[in-house]
C-alpha cells in the first residue's frame, strides 16, 4: 500500500477526468515538438540554403525537387509548413508561457502586498486592477504596441501589462482569507521579517487558485499573441509565430491555397483547447470550495 | 438617483482624465512627439517650425494642458495619410463599426438564448451536451482564424457569400448603412457571425446556468402549483430572472465587441474604425491613433453608465443611492 501524499492525491483526482488527461498529453506533445523542433523538423525553415523558391506554394503531400515530401504543403517561400509550424510553436509557446509567468510573478506579488498591507496601498493597487480589467485585453495591447512598436519584447511587455491584473485580483482574494489563519499569526509572533511571512508562508498557501488562473492565462496569452501577430503588430517576420504564419497564408487563401493558413491554425487551436481542458480540470481539483 | 448619477458622472470624468494622461504619456514620453506630429518626410525647417508651433520646447505639464484643451475642443490633429481632421475621420468610420457590433450582439442574443434555454432544460440530453461542448470551441477558437476559415468555405469553396467590404449601402438619417440593401446584408453575414461567436457561447452559458439555478427555486414551484402552463413559467417567470445577468454581461461585452471588431474588420476588410486603427498603427498615423483611443474611452465610460442604469430598470431590488 502506497502512502497517500497530497501530490499523489492531486494526480489521482486530476486523472479522474479522461478529457483532462488527453489535454495534458497533448500539451506535453506540443511542448516537446516545440522544444525538439531543430531535431525533429524535416527542414530548418530559417536556413535559406535549404529553401528553394521553386518549391513555393506546393499542396500538402507534394514532393520537392530534391525528393523531400511536404506533408502539409509549403508557403510562398518554399518553406515546409510542418517545419514552419514546429518552429512557430517555439515562438508562440515561449511568448505565451514567458509572459504568463512574468505577469504571474508581478501580479501575485502586488495582490499579496495589497491584502497583507491594506490601507491606501491596497486601494491604489485594486483601483488600478479595476481600471485595467474594465478595458478589453486586445485594446490595451493594441494601445501599448501602438506606442512602443512591434517586436517580441514589446509583445511580451504588452501581454504582461494585460495579464497582471487577473493574478493580482486572485492573489488578493486568496490572501485575504489566508492571512487570518493561525499559521500567519504564529509566524508574526516569531517576529519573522515581513517579506518572509509574505513569500514563505502566505504565498505557498495562495498558490492553488493562482495555478488555475496561470494555466488559463497561458492559453489567453498565446491567442492574443497570435491575434496581434496576425494584425501585423506582434512578432517580426524573422521570428514567425503561428499567428504570423496564418497571416502569411491570408493572401493566398482567396486563390484556394488553404493549407498555408489552415494547418498553423489547427496547431494553434489544438494547443489552446488542450491547455483549456487541463485548466478546467485543475480548477475542479484545486478549488478549495469544492474540496471535501 | 440624481445624486448617484451625478457621482457617476464625476467618476466618469475622472476616468477620462486619467486616460488622457495615459495617452499623453504614451504618445509624448514613450513615443517621440516630433515623429508623431510631423510627417516623416518633412525637412529640418518644417520640423523646427512645428516644434515651436506645438510648444514641444515647453515643460511637459504645459504641453499636457495644451493637449487637453485640444481634446475638449475636439481637435486631435490631422491625419498624415488622409490630411483630414483625425476625429472626423474616425467619426466617418464609426457607423460601419457600430452597425457590425450591434448586429453581432443581436445575433448572440437570438442564437445564444434559445440554445442556452434548451441546454438548461435538457442538460443530460445528447443535444444539450453537444451545445455545451460547442460553446467551449466558441471560447477557444481564435477569432481571426475562424474568420479566415469562413472566407475559405463560404466565399472561396462554395462561393455563396462575398468575402470583403460592406457591399452596396443605402442612406438613412444621412448615414450609409449596409443592412438596408440585399447586397449589404450578404456582406454582413460572415463578419457579424465571426464577431458574435464568442458572445453566443457566453450568452448560451449564462442562460443555461440561469435556467438550471432558477428551476429549483420556490417561485417556480409556486407558479407550477398555481397551474400555470410550463411555457408560461419558463418564458415569463424564469426568463425575467435570467435576463438580469444576461443583459448586464451583454452590455459590458458590447465594449469588447467593438474592440474585437478590430480583428474582424481586418479579416473581412470591413471599412470601420477598427480597420482604420490597424492601418494607422502600421503607418504610424498617430493623430488617428490618439483620436481612436479617446473615442473608445468615451464609448466605454458611456456603456458602463448605461449598463448600471439598465440594471435598476430590470431589477428593482437594486437601489442606486444605496438606501435600503
């Protein structure tokens, strides 16, 4: 008989939903495809020596002049779409995960601070959160990119500014409950420094809802980045994310060459849906109100 | 009520002031104001003339007051591209966006509520579960990609619907509208559906949750016990209570519909202000960007105010002045 640890219980509860497990497996596969793209992709889509413009806009399944099969077709530059998607996933995932993590750190810290310190600090932070959340994400991101110009760094900054408020609101909500518990009182009685109470005692106990928000925010960030890149305001041409690949295919779609936009879109969709399915189950498992 | 309205109006003015500061800082501190006010191909003499004329050598707070003065008078500079006052340019595109946004909201109600009612009444049925699964797709699908796929299927493959533009418009109240002509309506089907998808899912889920919650409540049992027909209980008694959250959310979402029109308009080349703002950002036509942002802020503040007002009409239990 294995000893039941909180982690094992968490795993078995998560695995209770088959859909969520499928979501998790898909997310792992997508992440591996992105990570190992240089090893797995049939072609390096950025290496101009490997491209031949004569292979441009070939339909899925066509063969190149050198005999390579383009399973998902090629784009206007003669790039293999399958390789392009794997490399595009790298950009999309790193921008999405990266911005969600940074926003999570910034937002959660501010939310904890608001709950722990209270007073005018709390009022100021929460008013800012309210103001931020009353405007749609796409609008705020557009505004920031209009001021700063495009680029991977600026897109990430825009995503962080768009996302931090949700973490802050969630962290504050959780912290307001937790800070009245005895263990915080005990820590304060031990005269531990405030930052230690805040980050070593309060934060770990506020993690479950933050993890749920974080998962969903990664999916939101990937979608938003793709949208911005599609509009031509996101990542530069030299670092094509899935959104930019889709945008590149837009002009060829009217002539029936659907695959340049279609397959990157499917990759995007599968990634987002898989993350959301995982997030749904995480919410059910980690929600303290539903726990027995 | 009057006190509440006054307080809200004062609040709204403060939010707008805060936004002018953000836009001002964004344009003048983060961006380069010279680059914003002067077209890139101006020569050095022209640059110096404009810098002096716009007072860019003055302290920042004085510049801000000058900017604010312009905002109050509706003067936000001229577009470099169209050489027209930016605000008039945005105003000219405003009806096209509003037409699209209102159609999308109407669609989300017309489609979302019946689907939600059905899913709420038969949560375990095959169709009910299919509707819920479909609504997850409605949230997850990226708007722009759905738009592309709509074009691919209905315009390229089937050739049923036109893919770009507003089509033939007809004049009504001095403004051009698409919904008044057959051709215009055909042009509107795909963009409006595309823009509505997310909200259909949202309305559907809210309605379903509302039905499931309300059906178990005392007043429904009482209405049934009184011998009312099931359809009357559902459409009169339950519906009234479901509408409260639905109307609030639709009202609040109207702002995001207008914001997301940016994406839909770009995909379908719909000549509204969203398409204009993307084009303007791409060519750095910053007076237009500033005008768009200020317009959107006014729109949002107005929407929030209207939603709160509507709330009291729908739900008499809500007292705006805070008295019991």
